[in-house]
C-alpha cells in the first residue's frame, strides 16, 4: 500500500495548458490604429483651424479647447448651444468627408483579414474609438462653458450622432472589404445584388440635378450674393463667409433636390416649393441667395425633369441587369424604397434649429415619399418597356449555325479515335523514311477493311502476290475500324484481295485492341 501511495505521489504533473491570447500584438496595434487614427487626424485639423482663426482675429487662446470640442460635435451633426442660442443646422460637407475617410480606412483593413471575429473587432474599434473621444469632448465642453459660452450638448444626442456616423461608415467599409472573402455574394439573390449600382446612379442623378439647379440660381442671384459677401468688412470676413457658404452647400443642394421632386424647403418663415413661395427674414449667408424673391413661376415645373430622368435611367438599368420583367420590377421597387429612406434621413440631417430665425428644414417625410413614388412608378414603366423591347441581359442572340457543304467530311468519335491511332502508328514510319527522298509514282487504290478480333482468335495473314510488271506502284489502303463479335471457338479469316505491283511489308497484328 505504501509503495502504491509513493507511486501516486511521484506521478509527474502535466503543466497547465496556456490559452492563446485573445489578441496578438499586431492585431492590437491594428485595432488601435482603426479606432484612433481618423479621430486623431480630425482633432489635429480642428486644432489647426481654431488656432489660425483665433490668431487671425487677435483673440485670446483661453477657449481653445472648448472651441475644439465644439467643432468635434459640429462635424458629427450634434446640436450646440452658444451663449443661449441654439445651433442645430450644421454643415453636411465635413460629415460627408469624414464618413468617406472612415469607410476607406476600414475597407483597407478589412481586406487584410478573413474571419468574422476579426471583422467584428474592426467594426467595434471604429465605433468605440470616436465614442471615447466624444466622452473627453463632453468633459472639456463642460469645463469651458464659462470661458466661451459653449453649453455642453446633450450626452445622449452626442453619443447617438457620433455612433451613428461612424457605425454607418464602418459598416460600408467592412461589407465592401469582406464581400468576397466571407462569401456573401452567393447568399444574396442575384436581382438584389444587381440593384446596388442602378440605385447609386439614380441617387447621383438626383444630387447632380439639384446641384445644377442650385448653380443656375446662384448665377441668377449673383448680385445679391456679392452684396452679402461685401458685408464681411474685410478680407477675413469675406473669407469666412465664403468658407461657410461652401460648407453649407450640400445642405442647399439637398433642399433643391427636395423641391425638384415636389417637396418643400423652409428657412424660418421663408419657404419654397414648386407651387408656392413665402417670404421671411434670412441669415446673412451668401449661399442662401438662391432662394427666390418672387412668387412661384410656371417654368419651375421644368425641375421635374430631374426625378423623371433619374427614374427612367433607374428603370432601364434594372431591366438590363436582371433576368426578366418580374425581377426588374422587384429591383425597381427595392431600390426606390432604399432611396426614399435615404432621402428622408438626409432631409432630417440637413435641417435643425437656427436660433431667432426659426427652424431650417426640408419636409423629410414628403421628400422621402415623393422620391420613392417617382422612382417606383416611372422606373417600373421604364423597366417594363425595356424588358418588352428585349433589353434583358439574358435576351442575347443565339449563336449562328454554320452551314456545312456536302464535300466536307464529318468525323464521328470512333473515326476520330481511329485517325489518332493511325497518326501515332505512322510517326515511327515517318521518322524512318524522313531521310529517304519521296518517289512520286502512279498507282491504284485498294479497298480493304480492318476488323477487331478477340485475342484468342488466330487470324492468318495472307501476303500479297508480287506483281511482275515493270511499273512500281504505291498501294493506298483505305481502312475503317468496325466492331465484329466473333465466337471464341471459331477461327476467322478475312483475306485482303488486291493486286499490287510490289511486295508489301507484312505488319504484325496489333492485339492491344
């Protein structure tokens, strides 16, 4: 018993297996870069702009950190309150540029990984990093509220807007970067995948149409814009008003697109649509000179060309990329629904409260509904016409059959195999006679037939009788391979009758067949 106990005590203990770390050092560095590279770059740009602005205006630098925090919130569409005046209308251009940069950075990293766990980590890092910066900005804004009059924004709104902006951009980057590596394409119906590009084209047509109308309105009201720019009192004021007008230009283009589909845009008491206009006080921003000063005109209905053109192109693209008219209709309605939702979200983001001037907004629900209606109805008609005229990508002409002349021989598979075997058999003979100059002589052809005989059947070979004539002729043998079922107990003799002028060599019978 004691020996058994000593044996148990002396039993070697295996070392505990160490679990692999959740993240390798390389992965940790990658996630830190994804989470804080773009926010750090944005903070550096904002700090540079704030310092240049304060120094050029001969202002004190006491509120620098508060100004940086305020601009961080403005880039992320977070409503602000400065000295008791609410500023809910923030420019869309910096937000669009930020989302593009975030999506591209996440896309580049997503192409280097292949597992869902790593992609989830990249997405989480791209969202959590800016949220940490937002928490710090909230604390800084609270501390600087006494110095510059900047009130700390609502924490829920701040975190919601920052998370929404970065989550949307990161999701676009992850999906586009891992579309092939994760095999997402086979899981998505073909007609759903084919609707992405037509939808993007339709959205670009709507935005381009709004930009063209905005440019035409700016040219028509250039005198008013010049007067507002001169009100800047110097180069610094002129430069500031110009930069603000450029930053708010996407907001104005989005409002013009809403008016072109039949919705309305409001700037406080002033409003404009295809059917009526209302006057009211406006902020002294030069880009707002595009608002009409008079009543609605009949020529304004020409702006309907923009949604009609977008819908026709959208329907034709869907019909050309799908299988039949049913899939084309499904693609049209799905793309129209997506564009309608995006239009409504854009209408909400482009507006907000503007202090004493009231609310600046685009009627978001009507913008989204009318955009959906134009694209769905007109696009369906265009898709149906295109499919009816044979515009589907599967309606391709059948290959033209070539006519064969009666003189052209047709080789069956058996004849092709026989030709290949005869070519292989002739290669050694050709190699042997390569050094002998060919002799061209006249002769006559012999009809013969080669048959397949089982191995256990002996087939005698009859040598041809020599011809005593002086002329030496070359016998050409035309052969055909046929299958012959021969009983194994009987001998089969198939003589070759022919007349030759010289001795033909006796070739051994190939029994491999």
